[in-house]
C-alpha cells in the first residue's frame, strides 16, 4: 500500500459513498477533532458541502479519500482546486 504525506492538509476526509447518501468522517488537523456527517448524493448537496469546507478551512487544502475512482461524487469534487482526492481506498 502506498503511503501519502498529509502534512500540508487542513483536514483529512473519508467518504463512504452510496447511491442516495454519503457518510463523511472529517478530521480537523489543527484541533485533532472528528466530525461525522451525512450528505445527500445530489450534486447540489455535494457542492454545498464542498463550499462549507472551503469556508471552514479558509481555502486551505483538504485531503479526501473515497473508494471511488470516478463517478458523480469524484466529478463534483474535482471542480474544487484545494481538495486532493487520493487513490481508491477500498
């Protein structure tokens, strides 16, 4: 398994993808706190969530891990420059 350097990221985010909803685990690297959330799989929900991340972390980069390589979720996240999607995790 390839190891990734995550030192430059404001948050580490794991997404458990599903057809109707996405379960999210977010770790704030500054405070080392965990936040769990669920969002709809609708593109507008993904966009709103991504914009919230941008505000929460003042535009700093965040790392996103997901078991997908492509699809609506990956496409929606690819529009945001400060998010790095790591390779497939599952």
